[in-house]
C-alpha cells in the first residue's frame, strides 16, 4: 500500500471542518464538522445584546408609526401636485392603443 493509496484529510477554509478523501475513488469518505463558535462569552453579554435589539426594534416601530401618521398628508400633497401638473399640460393628442396600430 503506497502513500497515494491512503486516505487524507483536508481542512475546509470556509467552515474549518475536516473532510477525509479516498484518493482511489476521489470520494469524500468522512466529514467532521468544525466546533461551533460561541456567539456570546457570557449570559450578561447576551442579555445586553437582546436589550439593544429590543431598543432598535422599538425605534423602527416608532418611525413606522410616525410615517403612517403623515401618510395621509403626503398622499394628499402628491395628489394635489399631480392634479396641478395635469391641468397645466393638457393632452393635445390621443394616446396610441395597440389595436390602433393594426
């Protein structure tokens, strides 16, 4: 049994997992997942992150509520501007329709 007949291990550069490859069949014969990294070192750090996330979510919700309150005014102003623009530039010719081209 030569050196090229033995299976070999490859470390995945992305996830850090170990892949065992059989050179004769060129197939993966085993896989060992990389150990999972802890997101937080301790419970107090995790609780602080949750509080920050709650504060951010509350801020986004408050902004959306304020936007909904002003939505009617914004839409009314946009409509008034569109009506004003339509009155200033009357249509001089009929728009083309698909069956007019036949």
